[in-house]
C-alpha cells in the first residue's frame, strides 16, 4: 500500500511531500464537491421540467374539454326533458376535468420536491465546513530522531565550552 504521492505508507516523508499530498487531496475534494453540486442541480432542473410539463398537460386537457362543456350545455337546454345526450357530454367533461386535476396534482408534487431540494446549498455548506477544518488544522508533534538528539547534544556541549 502506498500514499497518494507513491511513497510507502509509514515511511518518513518530507514537509514538501506532505504538503503536495495534502494539496492534491484538497484539489480532488473540491472537484468532487463541484461534481456533486452539478449532479444535484441537474436533478432539481429535471424535477422542475417534469412539474412544468405536468402543468402544461393539465392546461391542455382542460382547454380541449371546454368545447365539450359548451356542447353539453347546449344539448342540455335543448333537451330539458330528455337528459341522455347531455348527461353523456357532462360525464365526458367530468372525466377530462378529473384527468386534468390528477395531472395538476402530479405537477404540485414535483414542484414541492424541487422546491424542498437543497442540494447545492448542502454542498456549499460542506465546502465551507471542510475549509474551516483545514484552517484550524495544526501539525502533529513529531518525535525527535536519535540523530537529531545527538546533534543537539553536540551543539549544547560546544556552546557550554565556549
């Protein structure tokens, strides 16, 4: 197993290598969060388009059923005593209105889903949180190597003897 920069895990890496690795990983994180925001925005647009299409179909069905209402009213007045033909036209109109209401309800449901969706806002909050964590990050103290202790001891002796 190796680190993103190719060095083996657990091996001592220089500050430059650690910084390069952190920069690469942060860049990948930002790119992934941007891709997530795009995907969520695409889903919201799709829901909005479905809602608009359902409302358009509901309006078209209602518009095309208006002549049926006019025919039904005309035949109803003409045949006041005989309701058979007029009742048939009214039932046809009622069925069209029912379909239009169902399509409008479908449009309302999709519009509410599109309105509730907070996809891009969630990603923006996540980016801000990641940036806040990185700003507060402090390096872990590193244990001194035996070579460093020996060198410091020699320097301390040299200072004391002078």
